[in-house]
């Protein structure tokens, strides 16, 4: 059994949610963390959240990091306003040039896709790492799902939609509740699996609790953490 890893996504500068999740991770004795992007955006603590996740094992670039580094041409007005505010925060004169540069460097070394053996990590989908959404209705789109799974060796972890969900290469899908909160990959046979870990800072599945998963190489467990 591999060392357990905690996989989280879409913090969106929600510091109380991130602190609650990191506390829950520590309680379980998990030392490895993978961030699937969108640490920043929308929330009002981008500096603090970036700092808390600066030493994670793998840090993936989300569409909000990409927009901050480059240009968020497809952002709606509210998201663009948040983007511009975040850029100002990361350049705040209240902090030293060195501190600001360290945050920008952290953004600059984020990767769009990381593969660890037969495990893939990305933000949106393997096809369009920072931008493509995968949602339950997509199981009816055979071309889209086949194109995604063609790029997956065994398992791929994603975020972006803020909806925790599981998809398999035979176009089956299920919510964490339907799976009693866990799935054993050893039961998949030769099927591949795509796992959306949900959102830490802005869940969109009807629950206000932060969502993330743990993974030991065989079993994926969904966890929900309340916060104030």
C-alpha cells in the first residue's frame, strides 16, 4: 500500500475552509498533499492560502492561476474583478518585494498536468487541463468522455467543476454518497476512472462543507469538513 496522499482543489482563497481541511489532514497523519489548482480567486485571502500550500508535493495550475499569470479572457465581469483584486493583493506594498516575488514564483512553477506512474493529476481535464469542465451530464457525450479517457492510464484526479463525482471509462458515474464515500480501484478491472475531488472553498453540490479526498494507491475516500 502506498503512502496516503490528500488531494484537494478549488480553495479559492477561502482561508477558514483551507485551515479546517489541513487540520483534518494532519489529524489523519497524512503528510503528502496534492493541490489541483485554483488556490486563489473569489475569496479574500489569496496570500495566506498560497503560503499554506507552498510546500505541497504537487501543485497544479488552475484556470484562476493561469488568468492571474496571463489573461482571463473568458472570465465574467465578477470573476475578472476578483482576478484584478487578487493581482493587486499579490503586489501589495504592505509586504516586501521579496515576499511578493515569492508568491508570483510559486504561481509560475505550477504545472498543468503531473503523472505519477498510472496516476494523473490536473485541474479541469486531461484534454484541456485548465479549462475543460467534466460534469455528470457529460456521460451522455461519448466522444468527449472517450477523448478524455484515451489520455488516462488508470486514474485521473481533477477539480474545476466544484462537484465531487466519479466517472468510469464505461460511461458510468456516481456521487460520493452513492458510493458510501469511498471507492476501491481494485474492483474496477480494466476500467479507467476519473475522480473529481470537489472544492475546499466553494462547494457547488448542495453541501457547504469543504470537500477533498485521500488516496492510498487503492482506495479513494471522500471527506467533508465543516468550517466557520
